[in-house]
C-alpha cells in the first residue's frame, strides 16, 4: 500500500515540475540554472583542488541534472545545444 502512495506522490511531483518549468518563465529560470550552476563545467577546480569546493560544485550541478531528469529532458541533447552556442546566450531549447 505504501508503495502505491510513493508512486502516486512521485508522479504528482513530476507533474508539478513540468507545470513550473513548461512555462516561459520556468524555461528562463531553468536556462539560468543550467548556466550558473556549472552544469557544463567540471566540478573540480584545477587551481585549488579543494575537495570541499569540488563537493559543493558537484552538488550545484546535481540539482540541475535532477530537475532535467524529472522533466525527462535528454541531457545529451541539452549538452550539445549548450556547447554549440556562444557564451552568454541562454537560448537553450528545452
């Protein structure tokens, strides 16, 4: 019985993510998060090699990746689009 509630709750959460991020404002926020949370950057700072900074950076990336996964967005397609556009251009097609 508890498993059915978990599945139902999970589906509801995914629907809520989709409702938020399917709006034009939601897409802009998601693009901002993708750019500013280091999604396409290495988590390891080669200048510092601080394990705490690496863990912090990876945590930022992980949040954005989890959002994209909940939205069922193809991460490889997003990665390709980000890499092909000029720096500062946030018009990633989601």
